C-alpha cells in the first residue's frame, strides 16, 4: 500500500472563506489571490470554489494562462507586473491586467505595439519599501502612463506592511489617499488583514480587496485572533497514521539527539510524516498534534520521514490510528495550521506552500 500520508483540500471551506471576506468588505470587488499555486493548494483544485470571486490576482504569467485555460474570462491581475517587454504581448493576448511599479515598466509599455490597450494598476510605495513609486513621484508616473495610447485604464494599488500589527495602516493610508486625491480610477489597498479588520471603511476597502491567506483558513493576525474568531474554516488538512508504537520507561530518550527524555512510563506513537513531507523540522516537543481527533503533542525531533507523538492515555490508539498534523480530523476536531506554524517560528502561509510534491493530495 502507499505510505499513509495525504493532504486534503476542503473546497467547501474555500467557498466559505471567500464569502467571509466578501462580508467583511461589502460593496467592494474581491480579488482571489492564487499566487504560489493558490498558496500550495493547487489552482486547479480550488478554482471552482473561487468562481464567485470578481477576479484572480497572482504573480506568474504561467499561472494566469492556467486560469484562462480553466475558462475564466474575468479580470486577472499580475501583482508584480511584467518582468520583461515580451510579457506585454501575452498580457495583450489574454487580457491580463498588471501592476506598474517602476519607470522601466512604463518604458516597456511606451515601446509596446498593441491593438489592445492595457488596464494597469500604478503601484505606490506608501511605506513598505518594496515595490512602487514614492508618493513624491507618483503623480508624474501617472501622467506618463496617462499619456500613452498603449494604456486604457489606470487603477491605483498599494500594500500595507502592518495591517496585522500594532502600528496599523493609518500612516500608509493617509499617504495613499493624499497622493491619489482626485485621480480617476479604481483603488485596491487591502490585504486579508486590512479586509477583516477595517473592510467596513470605504477608504480602506477601496474598489477591490485582495483576499489572500483569509481564503485558505489562516488568521492573518494570529495569535491575536484565531480562525474561530474570524469564522474561517481550515482548507488544507495534512494527515497520516501511526506506523509504530513504543513503550518507554523513565529516562528513555526519543529520536535524534536524544532531545526528549521520558519523565516516567509513557507510550509514544511513530507517525508517517517528516520534514521531507513539508512538516517543519523546527517544531519541537510540545507542538500540538491530533491522534484519533484527540489533542496531544509531538515529542523529540522531527525526522525526514517520521515524527513521534505522545499517545499516553489517548484511548484506542495503535498502529493505523489517524494522525492530524494540521487541519480537520475525521471526528471534526480542528487543529489550526497557525498553531503548528507558531511552534515552528513561522506562519501558516509557509507551511501551506511547503507541502512536498511526494505528498498525495485529494480534494473533498
């Protein structure tokens, strides 16, 4: 039989989370962000669940082509814009909207020969200091774009650096509003955190919100709030089975480096998952795990293909018992991916995207 591990994609949960994002920003259009192959879920697997979105936002032209091949005829936005002049030809052919964040991209547009003028979003660096024109140069960049026959519509885009933290968005919001005042065009400012926290405010939600991690069952401001607080549902479950059981006495050690020492008699289960499957090696003793839907903990170091969990006192456990590494157990108990990510010193985004190719994926 195949090695007992699989990832399950819950499409009904994706639909639910999209509806939750829309409720948070009533009257705004919603971009479903599907970059990084839909945050590791697989674009083709979640596409039908996201059909109710108003558009798809991503980074890669190949992913944009996949969306078109699936039959989508609505807006698609390249969040980082094009990377070389010939990318504009595909944007023209497929009707792809794209961000413009630097002078070189404007130069490419000016030299581009097309029968189909482009719909672009002019990116502002409102304080995150990644991509975009500074506020001082923003209107000049808009004037250049507005003068080009290759450009049809110009929207406005920025990205918040602290929407999920104590600094908040006020400093960037005010810069953006001032620099775009009286300019015609659609606005998109809010990522998942800003959408959930302040999507009821018209200046924040703008014309489009960009629903990213909120779609995939992770709380953007964890641990301040959980997915339960936000009424989100987990969209990916990573599960396996116990493939071995060991009975320990006081002083026995577990795993590489003997980092775990039993304080007394205990039973541990060996589970069919390791860092080669995408489970974080940095998770240590205490990381939550579900066995038969009962919360317990990882003990010792994560190996390449296995990890060990404390099943002392967990009823009915043995070889073949279900282990849920994150997501929803078969009895309905949920282990949020955010809790596992926190134990690894990272975020749920990384765990989703790091799912290894060797892990079989099923869709329910």
